[in-house]
């Protein structure tokens, strides 16, 4: 059996454990910043899919990171069954 690259290993794992509702792009994203994404091989991409299954605020914006950090120190997730002051803010 041939040795798989790191990208091929991640794609195979996703295929084995993920839903098969569409055919994903054969790229394994490791990080994002602003409008850019990098794969695990270090290749840089523009993120033209930012509004596909996600919000289009970009990646790792300092204000969003601070807001997420601040909120996670109060309440991270809460049911819609009851109101939450954190959700209303």
C-alpha cells in the first residue's frame, strides 16, 4: 500500500467519517487570516468560499477574536429554551 501524504490522510479520514452530501475540494485547510487561507502543505489561497456554509467576516480578525475570547469567559453556548443576557448583548 503506498504511503499517503498528510493531505491525503486528512481527506481519507474525512471521507470515512463525514457526511457524503457533496464532493469537497481536495485541499486541507490549516489556518486563515483575513481573506487568506493556508493548507497543511503551506500553500496560500484567497478564500472565495467565505459565505458558503459560514459567515463572511474573514478569518481571525483581532476584534472578533477578542469578542469570542471575552464571551467564552462568560458563557459559551446556551439553549434557546431560556433567555440569556449574553445572547441578547
